[in-house]
């Protein structure tokens, strides 16, 4: 048994030659480079897919930087930007123009056209944003004021679609709502100013109010006062009809009758425009709220549309019915002498006419009714026309008075 074991071991043990050959093979195997097995293309794609997680999205390209606003130069230190399509600022133009609530809440107004914008800038109004269609418009405006504003170049077609004008000029400006006490009015206007004031009572039509303001500036009025119930003087239609009058004389708006006397100089006389013929008998008419008055539009008397002012005295008739007391004022023609320095004229609206407060204010200052006679059958004159007649007649009388006073001062003293 032991012999068999020795025989098996000898058979399994390699001989010297075999051992030497195996050693050489092992050395050659160690010297060989390992073989890299390349899988087929399909397997390569599958392997690449396995390396990437199924939930992982493909790599996102870097975000494209937002292009900066395109700015161009219109001169030394004067830069503007070009509006992109759909610029939201342009839509605000229409909102400001049509909404009085928006104008009052945000304190902004809209001016359109070269002349109106130039007058506003020269008076010291603050320009916030100017939309223009050509660079040439900028060269026609004060450069110092433009440098403080945001200038935006837009297409003329866009301005044409926003504008209410038949022939737009391609120039629209958004200004801060001016304060009459902070504006600088033209020197020529100040030197030509007369002690003549205008009070507008219930002027509701924008075109009429704009024309009245233009006449007041032309006549050399010292100031224009607008009572509550008048149309907003910064409404676009009023601005267009005013032709720059807003920036030539102070306009104080939204006054109630209680605070109006504080805006008048001491010793002033207040007159009211009327068209009732002094020679004709006054026709008494019943008015809403039990009030009664005489005359017709624009000299007719009607209570304030919104509410009856507390300052208006109340009267009772024989039956105890309360009514607004209408004072009796002396009546004279408008071309007769009525200019006592200083003077104020009240113009009533064509629809609502004069309020009782206007008559009480005139009565408290010793004023009168000034009549513009018209042909029988004509109810009244347009309010703007009546204002023009009254203001320029007042100017004529004041200038004539000044000339007479100058002559008296120049007469030699005979001792």
C-alpha cells in the first residue's frame, strides 16, 4: 500500500524538464500585455445608458444672458433707449390720459405735442418719461431738462395708435402733476398781468374750459380759480384747447366755496356774468331743492349738483317751505364801468349755470350782475365766448384806468 502511494506521487510530480518549461511559460505570461475586449456598438450604447441614471435629465445648456437695453446717444450726455415690442410702459400712456382717478392717485399728467411739452419744461414742470418717434424731436427741447428724464424711442405707428390727435406729432410726455405755486411763468406774462381774476363755476365741458383758460392767459389774468364741479383742468382735451395756458398763469382747481375767499386778494369785488337784459322784468323760475332764481343760461342760478353748500343761507316762504336764499344783485351792462382794482368775474357753465354760492360771494363783496345783451330769442352765449368778452372788456377798462392815472401824475402842479 505504501508502495502504491509512492508510485502515485511520483507520477503526479513533474519531471525536471517539465518544471523548467512551465517556469518559462509563466515568465512569458507575465510579460504579455492584457488584451482589451471591445464590445459591439449596441453594447457600448447600452453601457453608456446604464452609467447615466434614468431620472437624470440631459445636461442643461447655460442660460443665455438677457440682452441689455439698447441705448443710443442723441448728443453729449443725452441718452435714450429703444422700446421693445410689447413694452408695458407704453400702455400707461392711455391709462393716464383717460383716467382722472389714475392721474390724481399717481400724481401724473400726459402732455402731447412739441409746443405743450416745451412750455411745460420751460415753466419748470418735471418730465418723467418722454416717448418720441425721431431723434430730431429731442433737439427742439431744452437739453438740461431732458437729461433728467427717461427717454424712450418708439415707432410713429405706435404713437399714432395711442394719440387722440388727427395729426400726431410723435411726441408724448409723462409729467409729474404740476403745482401752480412752484411753476415759473414767462416774464412777458408776469409783466402784462392785470388785477383781474377769473372764477369758473360748474364748467363741465373740456373744450370750453380749455378755451376759457386760453382767453384768461391772453387777457393777462392774474389767476384762475376752479370750483368743485368743474372738469379736471389736466384732462387731455382741456390741455389741447388751452394751448399752453396751463403754464402761463396760476390755475387753482377743486376749490370749495368756503375756501375760495382765501384765494382772493383783500378788497376785491366779484361780478357774475349774466345775459338778462336790465330793462326786462326778471322771470322767476323754480329750481330743484326749492331754490328760485332769475335769468337763463349761463346766468341762471342752480344749486350745486353734488350737494348744497353749508355756506348758502336758507330761507322759508309764507308756507314754511325751505329754499335757498338768492340775493338780489344790481345789474348793469358789461361795457359800463365796473373795474375797481382788483376785480374778479364768475363764469357759469352752460348746463348747470351759476351756483347760489357765486351770487352770495358777489353780494358779500358789493359786486353786480354784468349783462351781455343778446338778440331776443337767443337763450345764451357759449360760456367760453362769454368769458372772452368779459375778460377783454375788463382788460380794456383797466388799461384805460391806468392811462388816466398816469396822465394825472404827469400833469404840472399849478401853485
